[in-house]
C-alpha cells in the first residue's frame, strides 16, 4: 500500500463538521471518502490532522490515505476536484513514507478567527467573519492574549461537552493584528498556534478577548479562570463562521 498526503480546503458553512457523523449528516470527511470509494471502487479510510466543528472552514487541512496502486498525482488531483462538491478543493497531493500519519505526526495546528470591527461588513466577508460594531481596544486584547501562551489547563476555555480527560494544551504563539481584505473592511485576525485544541477552545478564547476589548471584562479574569477551571468564568463563545484551520506543522 502506498501512502498519500493531501492538503485540502473547504467552506464549512453547509457541513456538520469534518468528521463523519451518525445519521447521514453532511460532513467533509464523508464527502471525501465517498469520492475516494468511487475512484478506487473499494472502502477507503482517511486520517486527518484536525477535527473541525460544524460551520468551521479550512485553508490547509491535511489528510492521508493509502492506495494499492501508484497514482499519477496530477490526474488524480484533477479527478478528485472534478468529483468533489464545490465547497471542497484539493490543493495538492504528495506521496509520503508508509509511517506518515496526518494526525499523530502533526506538531502543531494553527487557527485564525476573523472579526470586522466596523459599522459595516463587506458582503463577501459575511460568511467568514463576525461583525463587532463597538470599538475594540486592540492593544488591550494583545496584552491579554499573552496570558494564554504556554502549557496550561484549558478546562475553563473549552466546551463542557469536550470528551478529552486531559485538558492540558500548549499554545506556542498567539497574534492579533489587522489585515486589509478586499480593500473595504479591515479585518481583525486572531491567529493561534498550539500542539492541539479542545472542543470550542479557540472560539471561547476569542470570545473572552472580545469582551476585554469591549471593556466589559477585566484582564485579571483570565488568570482567575485558569486557576479555578470553570467554563462559567470565561467569555461567551463566538460564532463558528469566523474560524479557519489555516495551517498544520510537521517535521
């Protein structure tokens, strides 16, 4: 069996997350597996770097799968993109070592969350960002973001439905900056890189920082939440539509 890695992007708007769900709900994994099964005429399994939730998008999701035959990667990518729905695209495919696993070998994942801080949201950004009309204090949010960097117990900053027994994760880098998109709205980007993430972790962290930026939450509440491990001590969760899996790192 030959091991192949594919980097894919998708618009998560009409998906119930990446991972296959019971009940036949539409998922990214389900659509990819359906096409691979059609091409290979057999059941095909895929591994993946990160399980994104319903409504979350990806620019660089990494998957891997195995095939008995050596593929013409140019033609195979063309076939995949011809058969996949319009909200999924394969960026590129490479042959990898037999031992490569897109999930276990990933050293870090990077997510970006997009916020328009204005009284107007460009029509092309409405599906991929949230609108916050109240002026945000960027410097204060940047200062507050430093409290999340390092290895910590993120029990207060994940969903109560998270099934991981161990809630300790390490955030390697956290940047908040402005970026011009389409030349109309300036978008505020929250970019977080960590070894892995808990369920809703990024969306709750961003929600907490937005409350600080609005002046309705004090920075000191972050340390208090870390010390007391209670979801009630963190901010409200923000919508899924502004969240993107933007990169995955390997050796």
